[in-house]
């Protein structure tokens, strides 16, 4: 089997990440040729070492370059990183073969007032900001006006990002291979407002009618700009997709159970007979 050409993305100023990088360079040498960290070089895949934030940072860049992502966790949760160093070494003959299991996940394109769009792997969020008064939005979907909404914010999420802020705000968990857009109001000022799952070809336009001094657009956890009354934000599926190499010993649903404790029952205290 010919060795795969692999980019290694690792912040070697971090001692933990540097040690993982060295471990992988040593133990994957029989199946991998490491070719640096330049995303413009010809390669078969990229290994990114870090937490979920690292993968979210590199995801859109790798999608644009059409390079599959192999995530190796060095963070606390590592929900998006399907491997740790040991499991990647263990499964190297499968992962770096032509038969590796790869999924394709959709990304979002976010634009503010028609300016150059941004690409989101997880989500875009409008956050109320100081002084934290209720926001008011005009919403349209595919050019059709929807109700005016009031609340503390809005989240537009990809399927793979559905387990981030979206689920914390009461939105649905979505299979990451689905081709849908999830729209979730944050603390809506109405009992009748619910999250909505839209087709992937939907175009969402949000116009702020009332905003605060600190109201911001946050894309994948990064504040991109402050927004004011009259600002228009559009969201739609990006043209790029991200390929993610899966761990053959895990599934998305087992990861939900193991890392997010999906449907975990309450811990009960066993009764004992009193003395």
C-alpha cells in the first residue's frame, strides 16, 4: 500500500499537542508521509490536533481546499474529533487506506448587508449583547415573509453544529450527514415559537428591527461584527462541503452517549436499611 500524503496541523507551542504530534509522526510512519502544514500542497488528508475549536477553525479552510479532515482530540470534550492519538495509531491501516469511511458535511454561508460572505462550520448566532434588552427581528425564508420574532437572539446551525449552541437553546440534534439548516430562536418572547428545520436550499434573511449597543454576530464562536437596527443577515448553504474521516470503532450516536451523555438516566442513590 502506497503511503498517504498527510498534512499535520498542530500548534507545537502547546506542549500537549506537540507531544501528540511527535507520537503520530513516529507511529504512523509506516503508512503516512507527512508533507508539512501548507494547505495548498497536494495531499490526501489533513490531521488536525486540538479541541473542537481547532477543528472548527480548520474545517472551512480544508473544505475550500477539498482536503479531508482527520480530527485528533487534545481538548476536554473533543466531540468533533473522532480520534485520539492511540485510536488513530490502532486503526491506521484502515484510516489511511482507500476504503476509509468518510462523510461529507454541509457548511453555511453567512453575509451581512450583502458584504463578502463568511463560511461557518457549526453556526451563526445573533447575540443580544449589552444592555441585554429583547431583540426584534423580521424574518423571511426563500423570499417569503415570516412572523416578526422577539427574543434574546437567533441561531442558524448546520447539522454537524446542531449539538453546540443550538441544542443548548432547545434545538434538535440532527444527523451530521443530513442536508438541512436548523433555525433556533434563543429565549423567544412567545410560547408559540419553536425551532425550525429547513431544506438545505433554503435562504434565510434576518433583519434587525430592534438591537442593543452590544448586539453582535458570532460565527463559530468568534465575534465577527457588531450589528444594529436595519442590519440584514442572510444565511444559506455554502458551496463547499467538508469531508471528515470517521473512527471505525465509534459512531455518531455512541459519541452522543459517551461524551454528551445523551438520554442518560438520573443517578439514583441506593437505599440501605437504617440501623
